[in-house]
C-alpha cells in the first residue's frame, strides 16, 4: 500500500561510443591549440591606430576650414 513506484529505466545507448568521444574531444582540443598558435592576422595600413588618428585630425582640420568659408 505504501510502496512507491520505482522510476522507469531505459536501456539507451548512444551511437558513438564513449571512447571515440573522448578521443575526438582530445583531438579537437589539440587541433585547436595548434591552430590558435599559428594564426596571425595581417593588419591593414589604413586600419592601424596612427593612421586612424591622422585621419581624424585631418577631418577636424577640414571641418574647421570649411566652417571658415561658411561664415
């Protein structure tokens, strides 16, 4: 009368075995570490910080000169 029902248990097996999953995870981690160490982004000359600052100064000078023509 007071016996509780036990939860159902299913025999489910994944398609990939656990050993293959562990191997693939370690292989993926090793490949990621290798790729991360060898990639270098090539910076463009126009997106470098000094060039952007020079461009910003040029824009302010141009606004100042054109504002002088308006008045």
